[in-house]
């Protein structure tokens, strides 16, 4: 992509929530680094013009990234962004970055120092601001200042509800800029879930999913996660804007008349009965699954655990009208993804990719402030991107690792202990 747009690099990219948000704000996402080859394949499907770097961040350098992306050594990178997994616990007598559990954060900062972007955005869980984790933040500030960056020490935790996402999701953002550049500010809220401020009301659950087809009898979705035998309802303003965005993202060419990412879960009859009897806006008493209210907002969608931590599925909300958990497409809508965006065809991989990601509209709000600091006026690209490599969405670990020429054990597999006799 040769448009004169500022350049962004996504670290710990996952399926691409941050990539999409920064693209919407006007950036070209030239490269994305992700260790999980299954996620890499999905990211490549959605962002075919981005160089997908399937690698452990500990094993690459900033120079490697430049070479992968075709960037010259003197070519400016405008922003590096990403959310490194971390625990952030202080250890007595040790700085938090000497704690091996925080290696990935240390590697994030190393890549930033080697790429020397004008700005960086670090995203993580709200918990880093609490209790003993705060020492982690102090060490983070100190490290970035040593690297020649200033950082907004009055950090903020942003809730996606305040930026047009019909889901309560709080994330910490740390914003940094090279010394001498214009500071970047936190985005002001654009929406309000309580309708108590002079802002737009946050879209509701019904706004997000009310027009989606009835899937209860679409058995072909179990076969290929793709159905043309559907009738969409009248979309809300929220959905129209997701699918025909008035922003600076590239238009994707896709079939708007098909339904994807909608394989439903087959529940036991006893579970179905409990789901039916659960009041909207309340948690089901046995599973503790939250039943969505059509006039309310979604609770935080969580990812579940990777294969090396038991491959547990995170609790999914119950549909407000149907006695089942929501589909991945419904979750994507509630996370502010457009309908062209797809995740892995399996419910487990797909929902994990959604739950691990930053809602694109939240990422866009932050990215737009970086654009302002750069004093860049973005324009809508004329180029369109075709999405057609559907096979990328069904790769298992073996196929995905073969495609990206990495070990299929790059993500440790589940340790299945032998059952004891007796």
C-alpha cells in the first residue's frame, strides 16, 4: 500500500482489533507481529496488505521488522502499538522488569527503542493500576524516559462504552512520544451509556445484533460457517456505520448477503430450559452466564485460556431472545467489528480471538489522537481490498505453522496428566 499515510506497526497483533482501529484513524499498518500461527492466518485474511510476521517477539529485532516490511533505515515509523501479556507483580528486592513474568513487556520496549517510532501506545488490563502492580507502571515510565520518550503519567483507563461500543470493557492505555514532539492526549468520550451527559447514547445490544438473521434452522453453518440462505433485518445506525464506515479505513470487497462466523452452540435441554427461564440482564444461576438485555449493554467478552492453560472456554453471554449463547458474529458486532471481518471458523479459536482483542472503535479513538499529534489530515483511501482466502480461517495449528514456517509447538500444548488409578 503506497498511499501517503502514516505508518503503524502492531505488536502482539492477535486477530487485529488494534490494527483495524488504527487503520480506521488513518494509519497504514505496514507490519504485524504475532506468535500464534492460527491468529496470524486470521490476521492475514482480514489485512492481506499487511506484512504478517509470525514470530516470538523475543527472537526478532527492530531491524528484522524493518526488513520484513521493506522499510529503509531512515524511513520514519509513526507509531508502534500493542498490548503485551504481563502479570506485573512486584518482587521484593527486584525491579519488575527483572521479573521473568514480565519479559514480554520488556521485549515490547526493546522493539520500540530499536524502531524509534515517533509515538507508541501500550494497552493492557485495568489491574495494572491497582495495588502492588503500580510499581510496574513506575518502572515502565522510567524505562521509556531512558529511551528518549515522554509519557503521559496521568494515565487513563478507558471504557469502550464511552466510544460507541455496546460493551462494558475497561482497558489501560499508556501513551508516549519522542522528546520534542507534540504530546498525545487521551480521547474525550463520544458516547454515554447512562444518557446523563450531552453525548450520543451508547448503542444497545439490540442495535448491535437485532438485524441478524435467525440461525436456529441453518444447519449448513455447522458445516462451513457460511450461509447464503439468510434474510437480514433493517440495520441500526450503529450497524450501518460499521459496515459502511465514514472513516479512513480501506473498503473491503466481500459478499454482503452472506452470514459468517455464526456456528451456534448445541446446548443440553436442561441448559436450554434454564436459559429460557433467566431474566434479561441477569446471570443464569447455575452457569453464571449473563443473559443480555436488548436495551442494555454487553458485559465484558473474555477470551478463555490458550491450549497451554487448559483450553478453557470463557463464559459467553446468553442471547436476549434465544435460549443459547451468542455466536461469534454476534460477539463481533458487540465488539464493534464490521461484517467483513471474520475470525477462525471454530467457536473456541474464534471467540478467543474476539475476547483477546481491543474493540476497533476504542482503538480508533486512541489512534485518532495520535493522528492529531502528528498534525496529519487523513483521507479516505481509494484502493479497495479483496477478501477471498477463506482457507486461512480454518487452518489448524499444523497447517498454520507450516504456512508461516514455524514450529507447531510454538504455542505449548495442553499438558494432559494421566489419571491416577484407584
